[in-house]
C-alpha cells in the first residue's frame, strides 16, 4: 500500500501537538508528512511520512477517535479517501483506499461518524460512513450540484471545492466555485444523509473556493478564487440560511499580477481574519474589531514562499502556518492579536515539496 517511513520517535514523545502536511505526489510531493511541533518556537521536525495514497491534498483529524486517526482525500480523477493511524511516528494507512464516486475530491469534513467530500471535477458531494475502527466504508450517497458561471474556462459546470459541517451539527455547507453558490444541506446524523435545503448565490464570477465560520457561529466569510474578494454572510443556524451582506477586496494595493485567494482563517477570539492570496503570494490581515460584518484591512505580508494553497492556525491560536505549494515549504508566523495587531511575523520554514495543506492533532 505504499511506503511508510519513520524518522524520529523521540520527537513524537517530545511534543503534545503534531502537524500533518498533505502534498501532491504527482508534482513531487512525498505524501502525508508527520511532524512534531516545538511548543516554544513552533518549529516542525519530521517524524515520518507515508506515500500510500496518491495526491493526499487535504487532511482532517479524526476527532472522535481521540486524536489517533487522520483522514485524507486522494485528489485524482478516480477520487478516493483514506484513513491513517497516527499513533506512531509515521502515518499508517488503515482500511485501504475507498473511492468516493466523484472526480478530483479537494476537501473533506467529518460529520457525526461520516466523511463528506467535495468533488471538484464532478461537481458533487459524497457521503461515506466511518466504521468503529475509524476506516471509511463504501459511499452511501452522492449529491450532484447543477449550474454554471460566467467564466467559460473555470465555470462551465459545477465544481464543489469545500464542505464544512456547521458548529450545530445540523447542516453541511458546500462551496461551489463553478456555480458561484454556497449550498446548505440538512444533515441527518442517524441516517447519514444530506438533503438539499437552501442555496446562496454570490456575485457571478466570484468563483467561491473556501469559507470559514466566525467563532461566534453567526457569520461566514467566503473567499473567492476567480475574483479576489471575501464575501461576508450572516449565518442563521436555526433556519439553515446564509445571507450575503457585503464584499471586501483581498487584492493588495498596487498589485499588478493576477490574484487567486485560497484559504482564510479567523482568530479564536474572532478579532482577526487572515486570507492567503496566490499570485502576489501574500497573507492579507483584516481586523474584525468593529464587528464581524465590518472587516478592515490592516496589513499585507509575504507568505514566505510561492503559491500559498492553505493556511492553518495551531491549536493555541498563537501561530499561523502557510502551505506554499510551488516553493515546496510550510512557513510559520507568530501572530499576537493584542500586542502585534495580529500581523504575522515570520518565524521559520519547513521543506515540504508540493505542500497543499496543514492540520494539527
């Protein structure tokens, strides 16, 4: 099932927090890399790697299993998911590669004992049950999006790019780049079923890629890939309704290169929004001090590499990690909302060819 190589069991025991980095094996990536996180500096030290799955571009921890499992999409034409046991220094695949009955899955989420994937190539969302051992089972259902957008190259049809389970556990939100929409699906945890509930149309041509929910659970920020803006939405968790209330540009002032935002995260206290923008290769900082509906740009900093595909905060919210795909590294920054205004200060870098995402357990 591929190579699994340990490289430092002592490092695993030395840190309570570990990082896991996904990468594109088709572009020279090594698969899933495990690394210990130094609690004082945030530095990463590799402990092991697994190339058992092709193009594990997005990872999510198996929270229900006490931090012992990790899930990955395999972003290939015949898309799949896989589970890894991460109790040792190197990720160990369990249960094998499970097809999602969709092409090019780019994202996945855990929802009440099920995996949900966003399948970019086929514009669909798949649901897979998770067994008692944590291994995913065969697909239970597939929901297909429909529609298109004004960009003939990127929006000729639906392209689901992200799925997010809302904090109440009642809904799953699916972001579709091809149709300029966020779909709200009602989640039946007992049946493991999604039912289309509502759609929110964004401005045509925005090409929504990812969203992040404000810690208060009342607002959602949607990052556009085709037009560099963040769309602010109110989120009504009781009714499962998402309403757009404004747009804010993410293009750095004076930028002349095309800009393709990729990911956004919000600080645990809800006061700062950070967004990665490919092309200019920067991280934009927006203050939310005036309220969740009034983000204000405060700074733009270099991402530390090229093509920042993903951003992630460490569990304490003290450091921001950028997976820079084309420069092949993960760069981390110290962020202090109180003393430093949340402006990222570069602290170090870790080599990771074709890095696509970072997550923590």
